[in-house]
């Protein structure tokens, strides 16, 4: 890469960061923002146990469970402190954190060894990152950054620190478990035990005092979360073709199918693939999870972003074009038009056909991404050269 090109990448990354912050400052976000604000209010008025036990009802008739990891309680209260001191709402500060995590992820990709200018620019400009970190209001980009940090630390052979990074990822969202098989096959059994032990200790410490005071209430609430069912992937296809049998049972068992497929893929790579290529293998795990998950939120699409730097440029660009179009349609529908301010899906009733079919197109694009990662896991060469 020539001397001017790193400058182009840095300027692009800073421009995108500023764009995300401007969007965050000038918009409210999705109904996740409404829910987080209700969570914080419930924490302050009734405490963490009641939040886990009862959840919240941010708008009449839309009861929402609190299914996040206990450490997020500390994070929400910290965001409230930022709000009190700055006068800017917690939803703004959460999105600023996500935007900074995206920038830090780009830096980590360089440290890991990605040298493709196209791959890094695509990552910096990824439309789904701009929309999720700048507009949506959720913690998924923070979790992905923590997982990528774990990848870097395993590659650097700092396994205890890698455990802390994984513990932080799980503290943000338990869906980080999707990446554990790929991380484990790269680290090996003995080092995986170290990483897992440190991650568990980190998670437990950050969960205090709540995990000590009411563990059963926390576990019940967290394990019941399943995402939005009906309009994504296998359930959507079954709904479209009238396969009621699949539609009825997949809601209950689909999450086990998704995790099982991710686990089987890791075992196959362990014995027949390139187990040391964590970027590729984490990307495969994310793609397979998104293909088979029964529950879905558009913010889950960010799970793929950093790993696509290990794929061919045409695959990444194609996915970003299709998924970006889908998300523009979703948010425009939720906001009731453009420009966006508040995408309150609590108040929407019927998904427009064009949004539904763009979602299916995005799901098919994820299948293509999964095929790319699967092929590279066995035969391909990484773009890190």
C-alpha cells in the first residue's frame, strides 16, 4: 500500500465516524431506543431484579423482557450518567460508543494482517455499519469489536487477555457464543481452557452483584429471548410456500439447529480445514448463524462486517449492496418515510412486500457469503497478504 493510501483509509474512516455521530445526534433511532430508555427508568425506579422479572412496557401493549447480560446494567447506568452530565441522551452516547468500536475494529483488522485496500475501505464504508451504529441504537457493534479483539489477542498469543476480551463480548451479548467454536479450534484445547476460564471469571465479576443476588431470575429472562420470528430465513420461506409444519416447530427448535450447524462446521474445519484463519472461520460462524437462526433483528447483520475483510471484494460489495438496500427499506418503513428520525416498529402492523422480499434477498446473499467462507476455509487464501 502506497504512502498516500493509508491516509485515504484514515480520512475515510474519520469521515464515516463523523457521519455516524451526526446521524446519532440528529435522530432518535429505532424502538430499541425506546426500550433502553424504559429499561433505565425501571432500573432507577424499581431496581435490576424487577427489571429482569417483569421487563418493561415501553409503549402500551408491547411488553419487552430484559434479556441482556447482567453487566449491561452497569453500562446502562453509566450511559445515564453521561446523559446527566452532558445533557445529551443515553441513546446518543450508546451510538457514539458503537461508532468508535467500528473505528477500532478497522484498526484491529490492520493489526491482524489485513492489507487489502479494497477490503479495508469496504469495511469502513459498510452501509449496515453506518445505519446500525449511527441510527439503530443497540450494542451489537460493541460485541463484534470485543470478539475481534479476542481474535487479535489469540493471534498475538496473549491468551489470558483474549479471555478477558471474550468475557467482555459475552457481557455485552450472549450471542458472542456463536464465535466460540471458531476461536477454540484456533487456540487449541489447552489454551481454550485458559481463555474460557478467564472469560467466565470476567463475566461473573462484571455481573456482580446481580448474578449473586438473583441468578435464577436472570437465567430465566436471558434464556427466553429468541428475536423476532416470522419474517426472516427459514421461517419466512416456510411462510411464503405454506409449509406450516416447519413454521410451527422451527420457532422452538431453530436456535438449536443454528448453534448445531455452527458447531458442526467448526468440527469439520478442525479436522479438514484451515483452523488458524480466525477471520474466515468467525465469518463462517456468523453467516451460518444468520442463515439458520429462527429469530432475527436487522442489527444482527453487523455480525458479518469485520470478517468480510477476509473474503473476495466482489462478495463483500455484493452483500453490502443488497443488505444496505434492505435496511434502507426497513428503516424507511419504520419511520413512515424519509428522512428518518424515529423508526418505531411497535406501531407498525404489516411488513410491506418489498421489505419482505429484500429480506429474503439478503438471506440468500448471506448464503453466498457462507459458501465463500466455507470454500476458503478449506482451499482459499486470505486477503491478509
